[in-house]
C-alpha cells in the first residue's frame, strides 16, 4: 500500500498557502489528513480541498502532533518561532521564508536543480527565494553543459511577491489612479500602479537590496559554486503574479544560440518560447498558472568579442514555481 502523509500548511490563508492547497490537490499528493493553520484572525474560515471544506485552525506550538510534513508560508518570524515545535513533533518543515535558507544545516532545494541535497536535512528544508528558483530552473541546465562564470540579472517582479496584500495594493491603486483619486501607498514604499519600484526588501550597506543578495547567495549555495560571480537589480513592477528576468550570462566554454535552445528544449521545468518571427517570447501573463518557467529571446551577447556570452528573457509564476509548487515538489522528494 502506498504511504499517505499528514500534512499541515501554516499560512494557509495567504496567497502562497492557498496555492499550496491547490497544488497538493492538482498533483494528487498522498494526503491522509490536511490541517490548515493561520492567525487567530482566520479561525473558523473554511477552505476547500478536493471538494471538502476544511476549517482553518489557529497556528500554535501544539499544531504539529501527528503531522508528517509542515509547509510554512507565514513569514520568517513565524517560521523561526515554530521550527522547534515542528521538528520536536517529528515532522519535516518545508519553509518558504528566508529564515533558514543560508543555514549550513538546512538544505535549500529546487527539485530540478539539486534534489540530492535534500538527503542532508535534519528536520528543516528551505524553499528558495522565488526569483532565484525561476532563474536557476532556466540557468542550471546551461551551467551543467557550459559552466557558468558570471551572470547579470535585471528582474521585473510581480506584486504577489509581497503576498496577497501586495496584489490587493496594485488592484486598489490602479482603480484609484483611473478614478483620479488620491493614492496612499500602504504596503510598498511608493505607489506601484503605473510605476516601477527598484527596491525589494531592505537595503544593505553595499547599496544592494537583500532580495538581490538572496539571488547571489542562494544561487551559489544551490549550484555549489561559492565563487560564482552574480550581480542583480531587482525591480517591483505593476504585474499580479508572474516574475520576469533579463539574464546576461558568461560561460567558460563557447556556446551558440542553437545549443542553448537544444539544451533548454529538453530541460525539466522549462518551456522554450522563442520564435520572434511569430512574436513569441516569455511574458508574465502567459507564465501565470504555469508550472514551467518560460524561456526565450535567446541571443548571442553582441558586446563580447568571443562566443561565450548569452542573453535571454524568462518568466515564471511566482506563487506556483516560485513558491507553492516548488515546496510541494520538495514534499514529493521526501
Ligand atoms: P491570516 O490570513 O490569518 O493573517 P500573505 O503573505 O499572502 O499575506 O499571507 C500570510 C499568511 O501568514 C496568512 O495565511 C496569514 O494568516 C499567516 N499569518 C500571518 N501572521 C500570522 C501569525 N501571527 N500566526 C499565524 N499565521 C500568520
């Protein structure tokens, strides 16, 4: 008989939590019992799983008795507060926050990139930063074939990266702007409707944001390349839920556009969308609700005298592959 698992979702009412419920259902994960946990504000709310209404319970330190797998997406402070209770209850925590990602004893895993790292877990497995997941699903197959030396990224990140509140803020402000009403930014540092904000997470002393440094440090950890050269500029854009990224890559070996296409055509988690004659390229609306990362606009970097540089553009659903789907895929590996 196939084993079934008792699963808990902490942060079940959030944008990622809701998608985790749907992803467990869609992928037919062997769930024996599903516990939905959130703050006291949501107690009694009902969410549907496989046609059955499940009542949301308050997250407490006693929530994990009998639980095998606990998916966390309620922010880093909550993850830190409850990690010990999860592990002491004998459950495995799959944590979507940044709380434990750079901890040496915690594997940071993208199933298409470094599934073998999961074996080293001691009760906690970290789900990487959404922008980093989407980037490495596309970049890792090229790195394996041609050895990545340097990467420069500019991102176009959806408001869903800031949770359900971020998406609401875009919708509310867009209506206010169209109605010529005053706009008061609440969640983002500035107005996001009809604007861009080159500031995601706090600034570091070197002028980079924490989000930009997550892409650097998490990529080095998962690719097992501590010396890899990466620089990023992360930008919030008025998009609901898919992130896009412009990537410039330098490889150790010569590489052609045709080789890149051939590698990515067969890469797990990647859909090649690269037919400029037919105006076909990755766009966030097309990536929305897709499990795969869309890759296109593949070009030889004309700023170089050699054939070691490639530019490309990618889009991936931030809530799905950037968070909920990757977490459920980790649960499947367990
Ligand atoms: P709640 O809906 O009860 O506030 P998002 O990132 O989309 O805003 O979602 C955040 C998730 O984390 C929600 O499910 C939210 O529950 C949950 N959450 C936030 N604060 C707490 C808390 N103190 N205890 C438990 N869950 C929390």
